[in-house]
């Protein structure tokens, strides 16, 4: 790793629907310790920031719950209006625990389909960006146009992991770097050939960024990750796998 590796948090101020995210990032980066956007920087953005700017904020006062939402809300101790928003954002509801529905969305298993009430105005919920990869690509392009610097952009969410307490970062949108590096075929220290190993590069960067971004009232929805030396490429996308190929989902299916 480059010895100049560093992660800088950017306090952008409160983001409002319709705000220009790229413009705000470039402005605050110039006043921060990182001294502006540099060539090769990887910018990690909180999904709630992007979704809010894209006018995805939903006021619960405008939501009329369906019968199914009311039934799920009663079973899992939720506000029926929140359950309705989750249903609208889900491809499938596969179960739940009190206050959360476990949903399939875009090939990923998500609590409440990514719909979040934290860092949302009172009485509101914020779903994930409608197309996180497209959002990452757009913001990357706009930052490069404003600065003349080649960068990568990751849109990050926080997720729990099977049998572990706490959350870590995960990339839900990525543009400018390869999100997953396939190490299959390489040798380990003892000459054994790696058969299944893939490095979740974008997820690991998202987790590093979350150390300075926080989850509560820090007001730091952006981080600049600098010095990794990863090649920048005109690629977009994160990588998911089919449920039948997932270790955890496969285990669950064999126990039902």
C-alpha cells in the first residue's frame, strides 16, 4: 500500500432534495484537510445523501398502507405506512423480525429493502437511490468535469452480517474502479492455488470510509480515500451472486 494512504471525512452540511451533490463535494473538499480533489481519489458517499438529493424522501403522511402492509406491520410490530414503503421498494419479502422485514431487492437480501428512517426528516423515510450505479457514474462524471481530475465514486450503505453484531460498510453503487477483484488462480504463501477467493474491493473501501463518516449525527456523509493506487477504469457496477450460490442462503434453504 502507498505510505500516503489516508481517509478524509467531508462535512457537507445538511443535504436537501434537489441539491447538487457533486458541486457541494467539490466546494467542501477545497476547504478541508484533504486540500481538494486529487487525481486518483476514491469518493465514498452515504446512500442517504444521494437519495435525498435525488428527491427520494417519502413523508409517511402521504402513504396509504395496503392490506398486506397492515398484516405485515401487525406481525412484525411496524408502522403500517413504513411497511407499505418497504413493500413498494422490495422485489420479495422473505420474512422478518420485530421492526424489520427481510427483503430481496436487486439480487441482495436487505432489511427493510434498504428503507431507512435515520438521517431522515421527522415523519419521513428515505429509500435507497433508485439506481445506485447510475448515480455513482453521474456524480463521478460531474466531479471530473468540475475539477479536471479522474476519480472513482462509491455509494455506500451499512449492513449487518450473518452471526455478527454491528454494521460495516458495503458498496451499493460503484463507478471508476473494479468493485470485485478475482484472485482465483493465484497462489497463496505455500503455493496452493486459490479456487474461490474474490476480494470485495469496493466493500472494503466503503468500510474504511465509514470509520470517519459515522452513523449518527456526525454530519459527514462523504469520505475521500486517497493513496490506494487502484487503476481507474470506465467501469460501473457492483457484483452480486445468485441466492443458490450464496453460502448463507444455501444453508437456510437446506434447513426449511
